[in-house]
C-alpha cells in the first residue's frame, strides 16, 4: 500500500511539471468565484481563476459550471487533485489536470463543459445495451428506445417520446414505471417494499386521474436494469387487488432543491479545506516523517500557549470585576454614612439655647448666689462720722 501511494505521488509530481492548471467540473450553478478562490486558494497561491459561464445573462438557465485554476507553483497541482469528489453546495466536484499551461477562454471552456471530457461523464446515461433512434419528419419527430432485454422476456417496448425531450429527462423516464389498481389501504412504504424486489426505488409518488377512483403510483428506480423485473410484477396480487405495471411516459416531478445558505456553503468549504490539509500532511509524511512530527509538536505548543493566554485573560477579568465590586461597596457605605448624619441633623430641635448652655447658665447663677451669701453685709456708718460730716457741712454754710 505504501509503495502504491508513493508511486502515485511521484506520477502527480511529473504531471505538475507539465501543467499548473487544473479543471474543476460538475460545479453547482449557484457557486461564485469567491467561494472557488477560498476553496482552492488554501492549497497555494493562485495566479488565475476562471468560472464559466460567467452568468452575464441571468435569464439564461445554467445547469452546471466549470472552473479553471492556475497555480503559481507546480507542486500545488497534485494536492489540488485531492479535492476531487468533495461535496460542494449540492454535488461532488471533479478535479483533473488540464493539458494546457494557460487558462482557456470562455468559448474553449464551454466546449470542454459540453464535451464528454467535461461533465458528460457525470451525466446520467442509459446502459450501452439501449439505443435511441429519432424517427419521423420535423416537427413530428419522436424518440424510439430499443432494449433487447425487453424482447427476450416478451415485455412491451418503451413508448415513443417527443424528439424535444431533454436527455436527462429521457433517462429518468426510461427508469420509471406506472403501477395501476393499487389497494387504497396500502401505504407508500408498503408499495415501495413490494417493488423493491425488482430493485432500489429512488422516487415514489401516488397519483390519480380526474373522475377515476383507481389508485395509481409512479416509481423511479435507481438503475435502468430494474425495469425488466418491475414489469414482470404485472398482474400480481398486491393486497386485495391485482395490479397492472406499465412503462411511464413522463418523469416524476422532483421537489425543488433549496439553495444553500452562505453559512452552509462556508461550512462545506471548511470541510474541504480540512481534507486538503490532511492530504498535504499525508504527502509530507510519506516523504519526511520527522518533519511532520516536529510540526505536530509545534501545533501542540501553540495550542497550549493559546489556552494559557485565555486562562490568564479570564483571571484578569475576574480580578477586575472583584475590584469594581469592592469599589462599589465602599462607595455605597460612604453614601449610607452621609445619609445617616444628614438624617440626625434634620431630627434635632431648632431651640435658641441648647441644654448644655442652659445648664451652664444655671450653674453660674447658683455660684453667684452662693458668693453673695458668704460675703458679710457692710456695717452701718458710726455717729462720729456723721457728726463730723454735719459739722463740716455747717462750717461751709457759715462761710
């Protein structure tokens, strides 16, 4: 197994020396250039990328598109081939080498798209044993499909279809039968299980005719080879009824596929990118296992460093939140203290003299009263003095 892998990688390297261009077929019509650039740009530097048709006329229906990618390095080409069979939007991509060294123009690209080397190999085709013939004159031409196995088993031939029938629709019709007179009490699952003896059923649908009470059903098989055993179920007992099985003249109308969102398309791109990275790693591992081991260790170190940084950031955020909470609590307490002081001041009576002042005044008055009591009264004036005063007063008068 290892030897085969190495030989394939060496052959891809030889192809890469011849061309730096890959062609991508079976591209969904809703895919855009930016998406293709993202998908294939992860492999290496892209010199040129073209997506055909360019959808200048939005009225023109587009079933498939083709993309050409030219890389700056030839070594990126074998890695790009690993994107083949990658499911992108609603179908699997097909990536192959392009023979030229330059990206073709739109005319050449559309020729490749419409040729068997483009998307023709991915289109559904009838088995090689079947042949289609166009009969009649326009505008009344019809398509006759010949299957030798029908003649061998004495089964009816395919019905004629208009010559304008699309090739894809024609292939679907040739894989479809109509079952008539089904038991109405039987469910769709029971009908599918009954016809699964002929082959795998891809689509099923009950149908009716106006003014007809008979139960009909259309069954489209995965393989055209299932038509012969399905037709052999004609006139078989199913439930309480004998059923009839015939070729269908029309295909089952399929449900409209929902366009995927940008998120879904981006997710598919990421999955494809992961596949490319795995392919790159496996190719490098086959050449230098030591280098792969070192790269793995480096990735592990980077991851551990990132995790540590995240933990530190989380711790810092927690510390900051704690500090903020403490500051808020302190501010709250200060506000509460101020409010309490304010409330006390407002509750005090507005008297001109406080209790302390009145008690001090009373004390001072009592001290004064006690001092007066302790001081003895002054004696009355003596008579000699009064006589002297009277004598001096008389002398003054006489003078």
